[in-house]
C-alpha cells in the first residue's frame, strides 16, 4: 500500500508539473489570474501557470471574420429592405477583452446588428445602392468607437447584399428606363442646338459671299445629275438668271460696237 501510494503521489506530482507548462502560438496570448485577480498577460511561447493558484484564459489575436445576419430595416424614404454585412475585427488588448465584457465575440455581433439598422435607416435607398464605400466607412468608425473599451479594433465593415421586394425592383427598373430616355432626349436636343448653330454660321458665311452661293448651287446640280434619276426638276434662282442675262447682253453690245 505504501508503494502504491508513493507511486500515485509521484504520478500526481508529475502531472502537476507537466500541467504547469503551457505553449502559446504566435497569435495567442494568455490572460492570467492569480487567485481570481488579474495578474498579467503572457505569451507567446512557453509559459508557466501554477495549478490551483493561477488560471489562464486564451485569447486569439488574429483577425476574426464576423458575418452579420440579415437585418430588416426601413430607409429614410420609407423603403423596406433586407441588408447583411461582414465585419473584420481583432483583439488588440487581451486584458480588456476578457475583463471588460463577458463574451467579446457575441457582444461585437449584437452591436454590429443594431448599428447596421440604426445607421442605414438614416439614409435613402439610392444611397444604400450607390454610396457603399461611404456607408462602410461610417459603420466602421461607429463600431470602432463602441468597441474601443473592449480592447477590440474594427478593421473593416462591408455591406454584402441589399435585397428588395419584386415591386421595388420593377419600380427601379422603370425609373432607370425613364432616366435613359431623358438622357437620350437631352443628347438629341443638344445635337440639334449645335447643328442649328453651325447652319447659322454657314448661312452668314454664304451671305457675305454671293459667289459662294452660286458655286454651292452648281455643286448641288452636279451631285443630282450623277444620281440615277430620269427627270430632274430644279428651280433656277432669279439672281443667277439675271446674271446670265446681263452677261449675254454685255456680249451682244460688244458685238454691235
């Protein structure tokens, strides 16, 4: 019996000695408590924890990807949408993450959900669809301020999906079609305005040079004559006829002299 008891004691002592040594990875830290009171943060590498007297809580310092569940919210312009997001954060102060909040992962998740609803509900639907980067930055700043006392750093917040009902999707499609039609009409009107301005400039140039008008007239006749047309009816300008008549009269007068 004495031998058995001695062997048991040796085994227990060996187990206690072995349990004193803990190995922490590079991304892990140990928050150590001494008789229930915070003692220090240890790690990484090999650390010693005195059994019974000291207790250890492991904390992961790597970036955690938190998927925020889909949230139902109403935008400022009274549109009901469903939005979900993803939050990237990491623990920067293990002591605060363990002592200041019961479960920092659950607390960050709940805070992300409420912040997502409150912040996005202050914006209109168009902003939710077109200003994602600004909204992501606003969410990141607000979450980072609230989690600072927990020793948590919010690295990034990304809105993943904004889901609309079928009636709203059809309304947005009609709105986009009307916008494209409006732009087409504006472009057409702008082209007509520019063309009229160019025609006015051309008319002013031709008005200052009557010979240019006659040359343009003759060029038009030449172009029409090259077409496959059997009969061409083309009005003869009076001023051109008068000039031809004057030229013929002047030639006849020279012959008479």
